[in-house]
């Protein structure tokens, strides 16, 4: 072995040790937050959406359907759920809108008990927030590592996910993990991760379509086959256990609509923004399609180009979700950090982009304070703030991308994935 090979091996060992130390530190930090959380948080009121996930796991573990309204109501009531206090005066239970394979994960939590699983979910969300920042640091070496490590966990909407016990950070983590696996050439593992992204299709359907086009264009069949096989297994197992699960899930969404059906102004998509203004159906659909269809075409065309990097596909696809998908909430915004950080990696010296990152970190906190202040001053009886007013965030991200494109060709974000 020559000296160059020895130095290279030593470099790999050193890098693994540094990565291991960083991951150990992040995990210790997550444990510290979870230990300290109950000391300062109103614990009984924390993670309100957790009960929906837990209920699905408990019901499925008993061999019954997690989409049963009667069973969900019964389990919710057992753990103190109240329609007036916790269900907005509308819901007898918080409906489980996810595919069965997400409920399979919650079956594993049942032995922990309700209280233990609640702590575990808190830890998982905190840990995934930190790990996602770490993976983004590795995916985008063109920007200082402290930026993704800081902005991801400190982003207002990441904190919102943790506080609510939502699932968006899990999906965000899966997207970035799939990105890293594809970059490293681990296509089979990447395809399996892509299949699990389907638990939240409003955020990932466009992304998965674009990724499949991108992968097929480059003949990376291992990733495509792994995705299709893993998804087929998930669907097959789900159908074996719950033969009519697609109809049950669809029926539940019709019988117990999402909150945005009652309050469209809490949503954060182009479609829900139009609904907020109470437009006639014909005008609403005309304006929606006028933006959604070109955006979908833009994503598909970009994915088909061999010169397109994986980072660009991911950035454009997560941005498209808020203009094409019919539903998203403010707690889904963390995935937009991919678009922001990829753009920053293209132009690391841009003062404008650094200002954009700073604005995305600071302004939402100020806006939240003002929304809460005016709600209290107005003595509003609404259970929500005017959350749709945060739509300026995806809009600003889109404008930034358009300016970058119109400003001329940019260099590659990173050394592109293996073709």
C-alpha cells in the first residue's frame, strides 16, 4: 500500500470518527431536550396530534381497522379526548388520514404504553430535526455546515411540528435521506426510502413523479425497481390485513373532512388561498389550473433533462407541492428549506440569498407574535390563527427561484449523483 492510499484510508477513518462524534452529540442533545421538555412544557396539552397516530396503532394491534370512526372515538375518549376542548367542537376524534403502513409503525409503539410512546415520539421528532440538518450539511457542501444544522431545528415550523406531534419532519427526513442515498449510489436503499415517502402524498407525490422521471432518464433501474417492489409489498401487506383499506380511508376523508374544509384560511397552498377568497367555482378552478398545470409541466420537463442535478429536482418538487397539491398546512413548510438551501448553494456569496435565509428564520416568529396579539385583542372565538397568511413563504421561495433562473445559468449545486 503506497503513502497516498494510506493517507486516503486515514482520511476515511477520520471522517467516520468525526461523523460518529457529531451524531452522538446530536443524539445527546435530543435526549437533553426530551429530558428537560416536561419540566417546562404543559405536558398534558403537548403533541395533540399524537393521539391520532397512537390510536391507529392500538386499533391495528387489536386486529381491527384504524379507519373505524367508532373505534377511533372510543380510544380517544379513553385517553381524555374532548370534542369541545380538543376537537374544535367538530371532531369526536382526530381522524387517521394516512395509509396503513404508517399505522404499522405505530403498532411497534404499543408495548410502550400511551405515555411512553408519547415521550418516544417527542424524542424521534427532535432527533429527526437534528439529523435532517446534519444530512443537508453533507448534501450541500457548498454552504457553511452550521447553516443547515441551525436553520432546520430553529425554523418556526420545525418547532411547530415537534410541539404538535405532527409527521412532516419524518417525511422531511425521508426526503433528505433518500437524497443522500442516491448521491452515494445506494440506489436500492434509496428506492425503499422513496416508497415510505408515500405516507404524506400531498408533499411527496410530485417529488416522487419527478424522481422517477429523473431516475428512468438515467437508467438507474435499481432505485426504480426497489421503489416499486417496496411499495408493492407495503400495499400487499396492507391489503392482506385490511382488504378494503383504500375505500375505508377514502370514506373516512369524506365523512370527517380535514379542518381546511371548514376553515380554508388555515391552509397554505395556492388552491386553499383561492378558496379563502370565496371565489366562484369556475373562477377558482381557472386560477388554480393556470398556476398548477404550468408548474407541473415545469417540474416534469426539468426532471427529463439529463443536465438537471438531483438537488435541483428535489428543490423544485417540494416547492411545487404548495402550488399544485390541494392541501398543506404551515407545519409542512420545513421541506421548503431544501429549495432555499439549494439556491443558496448555487450562489453562496449572494447577499440577497443570505438575507432571504435570515428572513425565513426571523420573520415567521414576528408574524406569529402579531397574529396571536391581534387575535387576543380582537377576542376572536376562532380556534385558529390566520395561518394562511404564512403563504408568503412558498411564494417568496418561488420568486427567488424564478429570479435565479432569469438571472442566467447557474453552476451545479454539487457534484451530481452518479448517472
